[in-house]
C-alpha cells in the first residue's frame, strides 16, 4: 500500500468499525510521529479502489526464554459492498508466505470469528480470566512503599525495567524496546489522565526499588465508576501486592476492580474471601506458527536428550509441509527434514497450540480435535509439549 492510499484505508476503517469522521474532498493523509509505517498496511484493490485491508505489524515477542519475530494482524476489514468477494483470503494468501520468507516465526490476531481464521491456520493460543472484585475487598492489602503518578513525558526507564523483567519467561509477551526511538513507550504513556481518565502508577518498595506499575481506566457502568486495569506488570510477588495496595484507598471512587488477568495468576490468592471474586475465563488471541522449523529449534527443551519425528501439512505456507526429525540435548535442538515414520502427525492449528505451550499433549488428545494423531514415542512427546505462561501484552 502507498501513502496516498491511507486516506482510503482510514475511510474503510471508519465504515467497518462504526467510526465517525468528516473527510474533506481535498484531504491529504498527514502521518504523525507515532503512526504505523506505511509498509505495514496491506490492501486488496479493484480498479484503484481499496476494498479490504489490514495492518501487519512488526513485533518481537518472548518465546520460551528467548525472542522470536511476530506479526500482529490488526484492523482487518472489508467494505460492505465487497464482502463475500474473497478479498481477505487474497490478503492472507499473500502475507503468510511473505512472512515466512521475511523470517517471521509467529503471527497473532484478535478474531471476530474463530472459525473464520482457522482457515488460515490460526488457533486460540491464549486466554484471560476476566475478574471483578469489589474495591472494598482489598482492605487486607495495606498500602506501603511509594506510589508515583506517571504523566506523559516522564522518564520511562523504571517502567521499561519492570516490563522487561515481567515478560522474561512469558510467551507471547512483546518487547517494547524493539521499535525505534522508544515509540512503544511513547504510545503507552501518551494519554493525559485529566482528559482521558487513564491513570498510570509506578510502585516502589521501602528500599526505593521500582517493582511494579498499573495502568487503569475510569469507566462508568450503570452510574458506578469501575476501575478497569489496562496493564499490570510486576517483577515479583512483592511488586504485585505492592501495586494492589493502591486499590483500597480508591474504594470511595470506584465500586469494582476489573482486570483481564493472565491465567497463570490465581485470582483467589488476591483477597481473603475467595467468594468475593467474580471470574470468567475468556479466549483471547489466535496464533499460528509461520516457520515450523525455526519454532521447533528455539522452543524449550526438556531435560536430558531425545528425538521425535513430526509430520505436518500447511495449506497456506507450503514450505512448512514436511516431516521433521527433531533431536535435542541439554545444549541444542537440531531440526532436519526426514523420510522416517512420523511419531506424531499434526495440523498447523493444533501444532501452534502445542509449540506455544498453550495446551499439553494429553489435554489436546482428550478433546474432539481431529488434527492430531500420535503413533509412537508418547513419553518423549509429553516431555516436549508442556504448558507455559502466556500473556500478549499489546493490543492491535
């Protein structure tokens, strides 16, 4: 997509996402310093008219203690008059093989329909526990240390340190130092709290060590103000409960504390009376492996040594379709093409869940999924495909 096409792109999003904006006939697109690069926009045209489009955003995500290139698919939309024309399919048929060629390992999106994106190899790979707790229930978490109200333009170095430590061992979490000129942090801290109702607080312990931060929004629901957490990051348990100490003092302002909490945290540990926690487990993003060989090479290794043969077919990225001999020891994982008989035959959807650590092999085998068959080497495969913490820290 060219820069001259971005006005059409904005108009498409205005229609698709029920926006409201007045466009003048001579309007030109003026890019701001925090706008996405033009080359991240992908569109399907007919006769020069943009009919469908999406952002394909360049990220670096955490994966099993290391890092991997990820594309984030956002703003997918088709004009009403062009729907059922296959334009989104055309876009994905273009960008998926290109992502493979560009060294991308994973691709992630927030779906409007899970079944729709399964056609392109995406599967649910993260979840959140949506919790609601009355702010009065936090009376047992006494405030201590120091709370610092963060404003746009303040030094982000403490936030950066906390975030880097928080995401270190969490799959899907995105590096905020990957984009140049601290663009991610400028976006994260850009909202004026006095006009937006979005607040950001840093917490330091009694030793002056920065341990956590919380960004939340003031939302009104049926006449009551709700404290909706947008992001909460912490270095350790002290940091988690340190920042939660802010809430009791806000009980006169907010009726409830709401958080789309990562599912590796136990909400019932937060307050004394677990009955006071309302919780609903909800699926979040869908992810697909873009480069299977690379993902298998860099994923966590179990203790000891071993090997297995994986066979898969990828209808969207033909370079992935093959049998892989995976040999691992304490120091490395070697992945090569093989003609040996497969120990496990797996489609891309199921493989994406297994590789990312969203589900165990035993869990998947207990479901009605038809995209997996284990033939041999079960004990080794159970050691390889284990559950690991997931938390995609960005919205796109």
